[in-house]
C-alpha cells in the first residue's frame, strides 16, 4: 500500500527507512510528546522560534513512518504562505518524494479551496473572484462617487460593519441613502 515513489519504494517505506528514532532524535521531551501524540487532531501553540515548524514536520514524518497515516490523510495548516512553503520544504527534506499528497496550506487557501469546490452548491459562479481591500477601494469609491480616499474607506468600513452584523442588502441600501 502507499503511493509509489520510484525504485519500488512507497512513501511509507521511504519514511520508515529514515527511521522513527531518527525523526525523534533531535527533539526535546515536550516536542517528542507532541510529535508522538496519539489519535486525533493536534493543535500546537507556541511562540516564535520555539520549533513549531520542526515539530509539525517531524509529526508528519512520524505519522507516515509509523504507518499511522498515509500522506493524503494529513492536513497541516498555517497562517502565512511563507510558513506553508517552508513547512512543505521541510517535510520534503524529511520524506523525499513523499509529501506531495500531504495537504500543507494556509487557513485561507484551504477555505478558498473548499468554497471553490462547492461554489455551485453555495450559489456562486465557478470562476468567482475574491478581492482584497486594495482591490475593493476603487470600486467603493466609484460606487459612492468620490475621489476622496478617506470617504471611500469610510464607506468600505460601513459595508464591512453591515456584513459583520448580517444586515440584509435591502436594509443596508435604505440606511445608506
């Protein structure tokens, strides 16, 4: 079982060849406890520079090497694109050719992927776009017919407040007039 990685070795076999003890050798007691955590999800919260990424990548390698999970059954989430790329690179170093099916992503990218996958069921067009604040500002400025950046940002803030308060569009339109 497992995904072929060339030379007849599966991802699981390649991870196991690196050795479970090799995966655990450079961890302190708390890190080792997190890496070898039993069944179920695991949330790691720690400050900058404490080895979170090292622990997470070691856990992924350990789960695969110990045959507790296949790469496609693992989801690792982080907040920034930079951290997701770094995590993927580190997993690749620990399990050569083996992390490709492991989902390593930001929370936003995962959410977007889920919404895109179910766009039609959610009443969205399949090729919908997500705009960031810099994209929205000129659109709002045009809608409120202003070139005053402060006024456009104020309108943008008000729209955001209505959305957060779940104000229906009709009510928001009445309040805007």
